[in-house]
C-alpha cells in the first residue's frame, strides 16, 4: 500500500498545525477529510497530546489513513461518513472538539485512479466520480449527464465549473445523449471539443469535470451544513480550519466566518439590535492564506488552495 506522500501530499501543513495549536488542550481534533492521513499525521506529531477523529467518506482513503496513522493508533479513532454528519455519527452531541479541519480537495490518489472517474486524462475512464466508491449506489456523473434537463446541466456547468459556454455545452450533451448515452470521459471531452471548436485546454477540461464532481457528491450542500455543525461542536476557544479550492466553497467559508465574528447580524432596516448581540468567535485569518511559491513548486496541485481559520469564543 502506498505511503502518505504517494496518496496525497498535504497542503499548507505548517499553517494547519499553527492555527490548530491555538485551540484548547482538551478534546479531539476532527480531520473531516482525512484522505491518506497527511494532515492528521502532522497534527499528531507536532501538537503534543493531541487526539484525532479521522473522518472520510471514501473507504479507500480510510484504509490508507489507518496505515499512515498506525504509529499513533492509541490517539486516533476512525469514522466513515460525510463531514457534514460526522459529529453526530461520532456521538458528539455538544461542544467537545478542540479543533476541526476540512481539506475540501480531491486527493491525488482519487484523481490518479482512472476507475474512479475523477480525471479527464484517460478517455476510457468511467464517468463515475462518487466519493464513497461504486458500492454506495448513489448517482454517477454519467447518470447526471443522461438524466438532467438542459437548464439544470447549464446551471451545474456555470455555477460549479464557472464555464462560460455552459448553455452551449448543456445543449450539446442533450443532443448527443439522444443517440449515445454518456458512459466514458472521452464522450464528454468530445462534446467539449465541439463547443470550443478546438481541443480544450487542461484547465477548461478540469472545470467541467470539477462541476460534475461537485454535483455528484453534493459538495456545496455538505459544506453548508457542516460549517454550523462543526462550529457548535467546538469547545470554547476551539479552532476551525478550512482549505478550499473552488471560489464558491471559499465564499461560503468566508461569509460564515465573517458572520460568526460580527456583533450584530440584524438587517440594516432594524434600528435596534434584536439578534445575539455578540460575536460567536473571531477570525484568525483576516485575509486568505495561500501556499508559498516553494510549496506550489513542490506540489503543483496546491496552487488553488485557500485557507481560512476561525476560533470560537471563550
């Protein structure tokens, strides 16, 4: 089995440890997207006495994390779940976490495994993209392409992939599926080539595949539900760190952290404050934290990473 570096190189590991150290000494740190265990290993190694709740929806990732984190077996427990329901699944009914980490990227192992269908590099790869794997029975990317209407496909490509030709691509998909249902990556790449009237660039391909992955796994919905759930699971002084790679994800995190840090969230037309009247915590990152040039050189997939951190009030 691969080691952690072969599975997924952790992004911004020094910064993650720095902010999570700001939390209280008691309680667990939840790594809600543990992947191959790279971040969790750094936490266990560099934060004395820390305990980790290692969560992932992908069973293959958890298998790798168990191997990676075996030197700290007595300080780790594992849970297969989506991060938005992980606190409840782990039996956390009130504030008990000293920290929470969400790395919202797809692991290098998932991208490089053609059978999972996350990458456009192999034209024969199935259009699957389910994070939990093939045994879950959830909708695949192929099913979305073959079943959704033109308007919904346009929305997926435009909102999740920021594709300027979203409407044209949706129309081309609907046209093509009438004679041949979508099953393989090459079919979507062929449709994208027609829409662009040339061979699409790597970034253009990546945006469309990303859009489908987000739709298949309902990633924005999960994040929207996870943020307040994890906030409420933090102990006073507990820290939440989120690494995002998509502008929509980052805006959701930025908006939530800023709202939680405000004294008043009443609408401006209300002359007297009738809301909570005090902040729920404080921003630890006034502006987004990005990887250094050296990190991007060593790990090009970290280029689009954006880290934000927030601490619950004491």
